[in-house]
C-alpha cells in the first residue's frame, strides 16, 4: 500500500516535479528548480543552513569556516555570483571575509522550504548571475498550533526551539524562537579548533610570527552561542487583499573561526519585511504585489582571543544595510501569463579598524568607506502554453550606481539588459525535456572595488594601508545554456541536467599582486547533474544524486600561468536508503562523498584535497501522535576529511612562504538526539 501511495504521489507531480526524500526532507525537483521542503520540521541537527543544504543536494558544496554560519557554493559559484533572499527580502552579510554569509541569517527551525534555482533564469531579482536561493520561512495558521524542539549532541551541543501560531479567519499570528550553543567540535583525529591550529603550526605551515593560536584562557571557549526570534502577522483585509508583516532578529555571540586570524565578537541581524497583495482587480491585474523590506547586520571581528592579540588586539567592525522595494503585476492574455514589475534596492556597506577598541586615526580607519550600491530595474516575464510545450521568457534592465564616501575612490555605473528563454516539452505523461538559454549579470561589490586592508608597518617604520580592491572592475556577464530531461518509471524516477556557462569579466582574486588584487578574466564552467529514486519494496526505497563541474579561465591572471578556475568542487555524490519499519518508525542510511581535487587554482591558494566518503544514520520514532524522537550519527566511522579549499580571496591564517595554508577539517563522529512535541 505504501508503494502505491508513493508512486501515486510521484505521478501527480509529473507535470511539475519529481519528488525524492532526502534525510526526511522532501526535495521536489522541477526542471529549473529544486525545492527542499519541511526544513523546520525535519532538519533538526543544527541551525546551520549551509550544512543542511550540503547534505541534501549534490550540486551544493560547503565552505566551512566555523561550527555555524557557513557558506555555500552552487555549480562552482558563490558570494555575489549567487543571489539569496529570505521571504523575498535580499539579505547581505557585513563581513568581507564571509564569516556571516546571507544563508547564516536564517536558522533551520524558522524555514518552511527552500527553492534552489540554477542558471540565469530569474529576472525578478537583482544579481542572479548563476543561481539563486529563495528561502521561505514558516507561516502562521488560524488554528492554535505549535511545536517544541529539544536537541542534544556531541561536544555539548544544546538546542531549544519553539513555534506558536494561531488566529482567526482574517488575522493570523506566529512567534518562533530558538537558542543553541556548542563547544568546539573535534575532527576525525580528535582535534578541536585550538588543536587543529597547533597541528598546522607544528607542521610548519602556519607562521608563529603573529601567533594565531588561542590564548590559554580562551582556548576552551564555546564555538558559538546563537539565538533567534521571528514574529509574523498575516491579515486578510478583504477577500482579495492580504497584508503580511514580519520581523526576524538573529543574535550570535563569540563565534570562533579557527582558520582565520579573527573571531566574531558578535553577529547581529534584523530583518523587516512587508508584503501587500491585491487580487482580481480586473482584466489586466490578476495579482498585484508590493513588497518593502530592510535588513541590517552588525559584525565586529577581532584578534582579541588569539596570542597575537594578548597586548594589542585589532578589531574590524562592519555594518551593512539593505533596503528594497518591489512592485509587480500579473495578468492573463490568451495562452500567456504576463508579469511586469519594478525592482529597487539600496545597499550601504561601511567598516573600519580599531586598536584595543579605539578607532585608528582617520587616515587608516576605513576599510570599506560608507559605500552605496543603488539598483533600479524593470522586468517583464511571459509564460506561454503551446500544446505540449511551456515557453518561459524574461527580460530585465538594470541601472546600478556604486559610490563611496571617500572622494578619492571613483564612482561606477553599470547598465545591463538581461533575459532568458526556457522551454519545457511534455512528450507524454512520463517524460519531459527542457532547454534554456540566458544572459545575466552581477556588479562588483564594495570589497572588490574599494576594500582597504589593515595598515602594516613598513621596513622604514612608517605605516601603510594597501588598496586590495580594484576600483575599475567591469560587471560579470553570464551566457548560459542548460538542457535536460525527466523520466518517470513504474518504480523509479530519473532526472539529468547539463549546463555550459560562458563568464565574461569573471571577477577573480590575484594573490600575486600586492595591490588591486581583483581583476576581470573571461572564463567558462560546464557540468552535469543527475538524480533520482528507486522503490524496491513497499518499505524500502533509495534516492541518489551526483554532480560534476569543471572550469577554466581563458587566460592566466596577471603574473600567473595557471588557468584552473577557483572553487570548482570535484565529482560529488549523495546516496541514501530509506526503510519504513511501520507508519511510526523510519530508518535512513546515507553516503555523502567526493572525489579528490585534481584541478585547482594553486597560484591563488588552493590545494589538493583528498577524496572522502562519510556514512550517516538516522532513526525517527513517532509516539502518541504528538511526540517524535530522533537519534542519529553523522560520520559514523570518524573520518578525517575537508570539503573547503583555501582560495585566498578569504583571509586565512598567516602562511610560511608560499606553503599551503591551514585546511579546516570537518567534524568527526557526531551523535545527536532530538525530541519534538507538536500540538
């Protein structure tokens, strides 16, 4: 019976998606979108969204910096090359060293589902170069409902989370919150953060001239302490009017980043969002949406906990604010669904250096000097049904101005016209084929244009601050072609995708330069992704996925000879077996693995990483409808491995000569348990 139900559900999604179940998070993979569902209910191991995404999708790789607040790579692209929104609001981190990437400003207990859109096939949002990640948080309900989660894991990991929702037919309110903390995790060799640093020092890889080791009184600090609160109000003003208001506060304290020189004293963010919807206004307005949002982030990072900061410690404190507005209108004309809109955003990024909590003199204080990035755009989309084919088209015009409060730094203007054409052909009720071509762009950010490094003492005793940014960078343009197919069998599903991306003026980091280290270079990336499911019996089913990408610069960077693109992960795979013992008890065993890095950007800090395979187990038991108990173990065999390479656009620990810099290993064997009460 379970097999029949599962197949019936899969068939019902055939025209739109293929469903598989990954670590009890249902993943609905549309032709151009992968949807990771029920994150709030099922991904209970920790609040780190990047780690959760890494386990769920083979096309996503992890950039490990800490026990929490990590970053992601999608199809060999990260940072501003992928766009991240939370309920439609664009959120940016304040740290130029990516200690607080956008995905770190929402915790898994607040997430309902996530859309991963690969390729340049989105004209509604600014800066979608190669992919975008749309995070949708949980919604309030009219019935009084909620849940309480309590979790405990290795290295004294502790978590408590709750959500409470209720209201009337027209007014619904939700409150959600969580708190969690953890000691420093240990890698497969049993080394915590301080011990990993010492191992690199003993191996002669990390310089002790400015000792990055933790001071004795700080070496046992917790890895992080993180809290969040989210509130929402949904008001149905009339049958055709809806107002949504939300506020999210994230507070993180003492987040340790062992492979960097600095740790975050705190990382605070506030996200305000308002959405107003009108429906059925007339022939030319089926749905009218207005959204206003603001996100603010504060991020001071310091050497205070390190031996180099025992007497004199440096702090780099930064803030960023993103304000945005979007207006769009949708209507039908014949077999066309047309959406037209306006999009506006203004990002401010500011930061400076402190010595023992006192600002450096004005000449040396600013790192990013009160920079504004203002974008104004128009977009138009059309979805057309022609027999068995669905044709999606989009156009977007962007006008962007970037200005610095430092009059010595030039302003930059960028005007771009982007668009795409995407076709899906439903051959029959079991097969569909798709192909798309698109052009997208993204402008340089303030770090890449204007960033000034901390002042250094010169041999003659004077102080000098280097301009790391390059103020005349061009925007990066992506010309991409995607194609693939989906197939539904009696007991299985299969999906394959190919892509080729031509990147004009890719913004690369050149470690061979002392100043103006970012430069434009033409490059290309291509790859393949496959995924699917196989149902063996009524109780046993399997899911799988793998991804492979390669990338090349068309010519070496200035003063270099290599052409390998940075941060292109090797072949990666996810395999899992799921067993439903009965309706209340499920088991899951999964393998997550990767080939070794054979092609990497050695001249800019990357190094060969070994292949790895880790084995995870999880069991979930429901009791009396209201309680759910989960136990699990990740990295069962305590493997020592690293997934994050050492591209020098991130400032990692001081190096000895040109030797490889410190790799940060992944956690060793991790045991966890969780109890959830739902009402």
